[in-house]
């Protein structure tokens, strides 16, 4: 395998499950592709040793290459086979809906053509667990893309997600890598596909059913993590500072804030081509001491279409 980016994870049914976006393969897979738009891996090892996290397994295709986690439809597969452009599904975050014994997987729907990436919207798939195929929803059967929950010109909620007392919270920090104001929505996970059930943080302690009323909770990057840190007794957001190799953190006592100023927690190793870090995120299932030490991953380019996922330990002091 050449490499992959992303790497959001959660503890689900006794395993740490990691979800990736674009995945470059070492040789053509059974369909003749050397690039797939998502992949995944899991492990039952829930501590970090000297060699990092071990015991990973992954679903593979007929040629032994990584298989997609979230499948394309037959029509999307046919289109990709017949065109230089492609439909792609980039995995964003995963939240566990314990009441229904399932995971909710946020994903971005992408049209990738020679002119660049076009973000067409965001949605949520359901997943019953390892050995099962995730299910993309049908929200509007008559629409061109019937599975989309949020459209092309709407916030891409799901860059980070967390469950708090049975309520699903989802952050949107835009779809560019230039730094975006982050918005926050929440919903009962039983009604995750019902837009009328969503509310958005509007500032000053108020929540609104009107998306246009959503207020900025902090500024970050579209790939990030937000989790509860028991050691700090605060929520912590971790992300890369736009167009740099600095990895930052903010804290708050509520998901909506007020959030602290950002603080650099480490500098990521520079990719071989000298570019930036864009997918730093924490993995709270590996917290030590209730989060006194957290582990943060990021992808790092090592060559043409090759990369590695690195893991950094970060130890915090109480404020």
C-alpha cells in the first residue's frame, strides 16, 4: 500500500476502528485502480507500546489490497470506470450510538476532476459493526444525490463528532485547508437524518433550528477531533494550524464553549515535499491517566503517492 490520510477513530464493540480517506495502493486492485477514496482498519490493542499501536487488521479485496469501508453505488462505480473524473467518499468522523448498537459515520461526497476537488455535500452512514457493510441513507429519493443530508453550499458537519448524554454533536470547520470558523450542530441520533430535528449553536447559550443563525464557536481546520478529557475536566479540540506543521489544542467546559485560545502542543514532522500538516487528530480511546497523556496522529508524505501515519504522545498539565 502506498499511503492514506485522515484517520479518525473511536472505540466501537471492543475495537479501535480507524477510518481513512484517499488511499493509494501499491499496485492496481481487482478493478484496476491504484486509488480508492476511503479505507479502514481496526485493532483490539487498546494501549500504545514502544512500537506504537499494533495488531491492526483491515478488510481486503480479491487482490489483497485495502477495500473501501463505505461502498460506492453501482452507478458511481460505472461512472468512475468510464471517466477520468471520479465520485469519491471521504470519511470524516465516527460516533457510537450505544442506544442502538451502531456507529454513525459522517462522510463528504466529492467530485474529483482534473480541475480539482468539488465538495458536493455531507451525510451520515450507519454501521452495525465489523463484518457488516455500512449503509448510506436515502434521504431524498428524487435528488441527484439522494443520500446527502447537508448540501454543497451548507456547512460540512461531521469534521468532528461526539456524544454527550445521548445527544450527537457535530462540528463543521469548512471544507478548505485555509482555516475556517467552526460551527456546531446537535441532534438526537435517532433522528439524525431529519433536518428539522437539528439545532445549531447561535451564541449566548442559545440553540436555533435555523442554520443561518449558527455562530462561530472557534476557528480550526476541517479535519480535527473533539473529545472529553477527564484529566483536564474539559473538552479538548485538536487540529493542525492551517498551512503549517503546528498542531494546536483548545479547551472548553461545554461542547459549544466558550473555547480557550489555541495553544501549540507539538510540531509535526515535515513531509518530504516540505508541505503542511492537515489531518492531526486525537484518539481518546488511548488516553492515559484519564487524558493526562493523549495520542495524536497525522499523516506525513514520504514520496510520490506514499505516506505514513505518525503518532505523537502529548502530556498535559492541569490549568
